[in-house]
């Protein structure tokens, strides 16, 4: 399986799991019970099924990524810590067209599978 097909398969599984979470949430007491405490929205479903359990977990400190540690917070909140950070909201090809190799140390592509046409060639190139 090539990378594009693997990415598409992962995206499909994530969408299926998201649909399951939303469906469970819609049928829950929190939404459809006699005294609803939550709205039937994707954000409320994610909050209830993913965020709250993480926050309430006894092992929550072990589950957090490094950037949520107290040490990282102290470092990232210090003056000038984010001076080199650049946020781009355009297409990857556009970003690469106006940066030089020595200015990029780390790139994080967010929601890439939502932005690429699964049958197109942009993601592979």
C-alpha cells in the first residue's frame, strides 16, 4: 500500500470513529436525557468522550505531550520564546515557494488529509 492509500485508509478509520463518538453522544443521557447537560454537537461529543477522560485520568501527566509539561510551559512563556515561530495557512507548495532551506527547522502540517484530494497528486509530490 503506498503512502497516499495508507493515509486515505487512516482518514477513513478516523472519520468512522468520529461518527461513532458523535452517535453515542447524541443518544446519551447528557443530550437526550430528561435533564440535558450537553448539546448534540461534534465539539461537545469530543469534549465529553476524549477531553474529559484525559483530564480526569490518574495517569494524565504521563499522557500529555512534552509541550504541556511545567518545564515546557516555563520555557514557552518566557519573553522571546516564540520569536522564530511562523504560522502559515496557505498550501504547502505555496509556503515552500517563499522560504529558503536554512529558515525551516520543523514543519507541522495540520489536517493535511482534509486538504488533499485523495485522487490527486499534490500530497505525493
